């Protein structure tokens, strides 16, 4: 009971000093509906991302909708178990469970808001060769934790870019264009997020007409 009271007091103290967990994505009210797309059917990560977006106040587009919508695309999910410790008989005793995801976030017009990037997470677990059942259970628990952390990491990446765009006074709905049709660079990305590359076409020099021959 004492521990519970202490935990509550600690949480209240953090809230009173202005500390807030950043688990939500800040989206403007006029943001288009977002569709979460994954290459893996029945992806648990996609489900977690949808829940996070809904909790942030975003509107989710229906999977079968043909209306323009922003897209959070999960391009790849990869799992791996890397042995990191062996016993005297050369059998693996400890593993590192690794989870890597490639994603991209596109505006409703198809342009990139968050460029394609990779997030990789890992957790270590003990796997005695004589206790396969216990190892399977522990691995499943770790996998669930990694999915939740991956979802939070992706939302944080998107949130960093969105906040940077809004801080610079730019709209996140569509790229800014100058009067001559040239795309204005998006500016530097926040720390930890690759810069968005934008190409501005340059005008080709026009050759000067040849001078007429001088007649005597």
C-alpha cells in the first residue's frame, strides 16, 4: 500500500512540475485522414499505430476508401535472434531479439512528409537449451514489448517532423510551392530525423544569337 501511495505522489509531482509523457502525435485540426498501410497482413504493429493515431485525435481513413488520405506506410518488418552467449558445450544460452521496421509517411498528395527510414530495437533474453517452453513464453512477451515501443518510436519520429514544420510556419498538408512552380526546400529536420531532400530545377542558359557578318 505504501508503494502505491508513493507512486501516486511521484506521478502527481511530475504532473505539477509540468512534466508530460510524449506519447501522442500533435496534428493540426485540418489534417487529412490517415491510412495505415502494411506489407504484412494482420500486422500487430499496424493495429498499434492505428490506436496511437486515434488516441492523438487523428481521423483514420477506411482501408477500402479511395478518397485522398495521408498514408503511414510500414514497408518492412524484420525479426532476428542473435546468439550472444554460449555454454561449455557450445550451445547458445542467451540471445538478442532484434526488430527492425522501415516506414514512410506521405501527405495526401503523395509527397513525403517523413522520408523512408529505419528504426531498429533489441532486447536480450536467456534461453537455456533444456527449457524451450519458458524461452518461447519470454520471447513472446519481449516481442509484444518491442512492438509497443516500435509504435511509440514511429509516432515520435512523425511528431518531431510535424512540430518542426509547424514551427517553421509550413503546412503539413502539402509541400510549399513558389509562384514559378518551384518547390521551396523543407529546411533542416530535427535531430535524429534525416533531412527531406528537395530538388529545385535550375534554368538552362539560353545561347546568344550569332552576330551577323560584317560587310565591307
